[in-house]
């Protein structure tokens, strides 16, 4: 295989460290696309080793190769149909017994395979020993390579093993079933060897046919009526686990002396009473850091933006550029795009905290703790996973609803997930809470995250009265061992999110800022000196009667909300352009915006109603497109768009009217 291209499939259980290992080889050089014919994403990367060109495919995290979930079907289809030269099975060495079931199934493909014992650093910390040579023998002689993706040890050895595997070698499973079972498998394998496309995977296919796997029986309809039933399937599973138990006894030592740090932590973090308050406290800490540290760093961005704005204006004046072009560049583009970029520290810290919690193993606990509450309001326990992702970005959160098997439950998850406050809304929260709530700004912003979650729960409860929860969609989730987050994995995660944010600032927000400047500086007769006579003002006044009951009766606010349909961050950049604030996130800029809003009768009650509206109203264009793609229904998508718009208006009206009664 020297000098050739090698396709490597990374396969493993969820939370086995597969993504960390994959990122260690590929860095941020990833390509994401959907698998042909399905909506599960494939992630590919490239690596080079000793003159070999490696195409790495990161398959979805799975527990087995049955056909119960889309991820399982995709993984095995990839192994069966794609030209995968080598399978790298990543195993969490600290949970060897649980991970080996998938290993036993992968061996049945009889393809070149390497077992990567990941998280060996955790194994050593717990005082556990694994006899890798004996493990290799019991698994049919496949190479077993100890690695630690977190500490980046053993990575070269793993790649060296991959590139030197003999593609034409014989690979056995290491185990045999009972005589009765082996006799049935032999009959099936014999029939399959004469079937086109089945010869190379006859052992795996025979086992699946014996289990009466629905997909495989359709693809290979053999006339063997007396072979294969539910009893055979259960027997195969039992024999596999019996063999795994034997492997663990012979290869794993001193695990009873390991310090059960995870169990001790879970006594509190997954406690049925204290688990939720602890989660809310952790979330509050995240927002404390987002505001305090983020605002400190944001000050330097403000200074840079002010320097850029003044420098650009002076430069354009010196070269005698026309006034309209100066206004477009400084008051339109720099004010709009720059105003968003100053929030970058807050966004980065939020993503850093989320990445830390996810990679440490805590996020799985949150889903586990919330499972009972989710079920009581009519949501699948699995729906909490996309809802948690919604704190970062609604688009991947909507896509994560694919993990729910039932279409009705998937749509229910899509309905409530947009109510979770994505990072794009954070700049709006930061700006308006600082202007109108002073030292209580963090509490005001934090409350919006809680309000969004409560609204999602109440909506789910109402929907459940008509469409009861599917019983088969109960949450089954692995609780991985706690570990220190991998710095490289966290960095790649944060960088990808920050890059998306910067890309959005350089494209969508740039274009909207230019478009908005044109709306505010022109009308039917041409350029205008008075912005109140512009296209933008005319459009905003049409929307004012609709928004006035919610305390949002300023045409500038109406236009900002309308622009926010392209991307929620645009609400802030629009305010910068609409109110002619050059550095909206600076103390001077916020004071200027506060005065302009105050002159129109806009106070703290109006501001909170505005924030509630921004929290709940129609999501951005990218999210709408994702909902359409995932639901395969324009009707459902349009209904959701107008439902969220009406709900946002109704609750904003409620907040303003009640707030005005008590505080007006």
C-alpha cells in the first residue's frame, strides 16, 4: 500500500473520543456533507503519513450495527458500499466491556481493522491495566494500539499500523457461536457467496439475515424459510456478550481498585432533586464569565473600532471622496459590521464554556437529568440534546432532531428548539441590558434564556395534549467518564464557531448594512437629508401599528426587527445604522443609543418587551431553510414562522402592558 491512497473509516460508540482523535489527525481541515440519500452528515478529512495519502471518514457515533437508527444504517452502509480500506475502531479503554460489542460486530465484516484503545491516560490514572497482546489474540489477531487523543500519545503508532495493514489478509472474529448457530450461518454464507455483491461480506450478512434484519432481508431475499427468528437474534447477542465477558476477565486487571471519580460526582450532578439547580448555577456561571470577561475584552475591540472609524473617515476626506461614499463606508459598513464584531469576545467565551462542558462529559448528564421533565411535558428525552445545542446555533440544533426516530417527535423538537437563545441573540441581550438595566444587565440577559426554555416547555405541553409522546422514544444515553477537556478539540470547536460568526459578519451583515444604508438615505425622489423621509422610515411606519401595543412603536425598531430576519445579529448592526451610532458597543455609543430611544419614550419596560420579542420571533433565514429541509414540508415551515411571530408579539404585548401597569 506504499504511496497509495488509503480510505480509513473511524467507527466507535458516542463519547469514545472518536472526534477528538479524528481532529488530532485532520485539525480544522474538515469537509462536511450529507450521506447520499440520507440527512445524516458525513465528516471527511485528509492526512498524510510516510508518503501515504489518507482519506479519513468520521462515521456517526453508534452502539451497534443494527438498523434501528439512521446513524446505524448509514455507518454499516458506508462500510459495506464505500471503498473503505481499513476500519479504525475507537474504543473507550476506560469502558472496555461496553464498547466491545460494536467491535465484535465490526470484526464480522472480515475487513482490515485496527482497535484503537483510546483514553489510556484515564485508564492509567485509575490504576487499571489492560493486556493488549492477549486482547489482540482474543479478537482474532487484529492490531490493538493504545492511544490518548487528549494527550496526543500513540497517534503515530496508530497511523503506522493503518498504512502497513495487509489488505488481502484473513481476518477472523476470534469467536465462534454454538454448533447449531454455526450450522445455520454456514448455510446462509454458502447461499450468499453466489449472490452478487455479497461474497466479500458473507459472514456479516449471514448474521444479519439470521437476525431477520429488515433492511438486509430486503436486499438479499434468500429462500431459507426455516432459518432466522427472534430467538436466534437474542441468542447471537447473548453469545457475543458471553465472549466479551470472557475477554474482560482475561485482559482487564485491577479495575475494582480504580477510583470511581465519576460515580462520586454523579451523586450530586445527576441527583433527581439537586441535578437541575446545579445545572442552572453552572449556566449562570457561564453567563457571568460571558459578561464580565467578555466585556473586559470587548473594550479593546471598541477602541480598535473607534480608531478604524475615525481613521477611515479622515483618510476618505483627505482623498476628497464624495460625502455619500464616506457615509456609506463609515456610517453604513463600519458601523454595521464593526458593531457586531465588538461582541466577538462575548460570543467566543460562550462557545468556549459550551465546548468545555460538552467535552468534559457533563452535557450528557444534563440530558439525563432533564429526561423526566421532558417526558412530563410531552417531549422525548432525546429532544433535550438539540435544545442544548440551540444555545450555540439553531441550525445544527434543528439538524440534531434527526436522532429522534418518530417523525412527529422530530417536528415537535423542531417546533420548540428555536425558542432556545442562540449565540446570535446574545449581542442584542448584551447591548440592551447594559443600556437599560445597568448593574442588573447579566440577570436580565440570563432571564431571557430561562424564559425561552419555559416557553419551549409550555408549548410542548400544549402540543402533547393533542399528540401524545411516542413511548419508543425514551432517552437511552451513555454517561461517559468525566475528563479534562482536550485543548485542541475545544480550540477547533470554538474556532469553527467564531469563523462562522466572522463569515456572517463579512457577508450577510455587510450586505444588510449596505442595503439598510440605502433604505435610510433614499426615497422615490432620490437622496434624502432627513432620514424620516426615507424608504426605511416609510416601511417602518407600516409596521408600527402592529408593534405599538408591545411598546415598540418606533419605526427604527420596526426596521431593525425586520432586518433581523436575515440574521439575529443584524438587529444590533441595524440599530447602529438607524440611529447613526458609529461605535454602538462603546459606553459613548450605548449612551447615544439610549438617549435616542429615550427621546421616543423607550424605557426599561419597552426594552424588556423588545428583548422578549427578539427571543421568540421568527428565526433567521438559515434556520427557516433548515426547518424546511429537515421537515420536508413547506406547510409546516410556514406555520412555524407565523406561529413564532404571533407568539413573540403576544408575549411582548403581555410584558409591556403588565410591566407598564406596575412600573409605568
